[in-house]
C-alpha cells in the first residue's frame, strides 16, 4: 500500500515504483522536456540547413528568397526597422539566421549550453514573429510565436538529463566533492 504525500507524489514501495518511491510518473516528469528538446533541436538544424542549401533563399530575385520575403513583410512587421536593418545586408543576415538556427539546434539536441542555445532559439523565434509572421491572423496560425513559447521551458530548465550539460555538471560535482570510484 502507498500513501500520497504533501507534494502529491506517492510514497512507499507500490507496484512498479522500483522500491525507491520513483515510479513512472517521476520518470515522466524528469524526461518531460526531452521530446520538446529533440523536436526543437532537429527542427532548427533542418531549418538552418534548408536555408543554407536552398537554390533560392540567397537569390534576391527568386520567389521565396530572403529579400523577397523581407520586402513582402516590410509594411506589416511589428518593428519595420528590423526589416530595414536586415535589408542593408540581406545575405549576411540570412547566413546569420541560418547558421544561428544550426548552432541552436545542435546545442539543443546535444544538450550543450542548453539554456544559451534555447535563448538563441527564442531570440530567433521572437525576431521572426515580430517581422515575418506578425501579420498572421488569427495570431495562433503563425508558428513563430508558438516556437518562442516552446523555447521558454528550455531557457528556464536547461537539459538536466541525457545531455552534455548533465555530464559536465556531474563531473564538476564529483571533482568538487572528491568522488571516490
């Protein structure tokens, strides 16, 4: 038999808990950010590579090009000055966005400097929301705002499990406390 403690979690050694009070609910809570981390990381790597390998993204006159997109949203952006800034050197801006997406994605998938990577992902998503998808109505049809909100849990929590950050943290803790093998 088990009892529910103040925190709302089961205590005791009920069936399936492994005898430590852990259980599947605790495991699910610990790993809950992993699917989000994998999705955002893979998506951002894909988005960055898609831009870098595109035949049209850096071709100013091509349909769907960066310059064409920026000119199309210039009057509807929340912050038109961001569009003006990007249009001063659109290719440098395009490479910065694409390489930023790849770096954010790799850092997120690996769990390397996860909070910084997630902050970068949130910044990219916020800039795209305030420019490219700002005029989307109703607002929830635009994906950039959703991506911005999806990055926030990773900014706050990082990647405490199955990550390079966790390995580094464990190694530091062991060195600090003189871990004996």
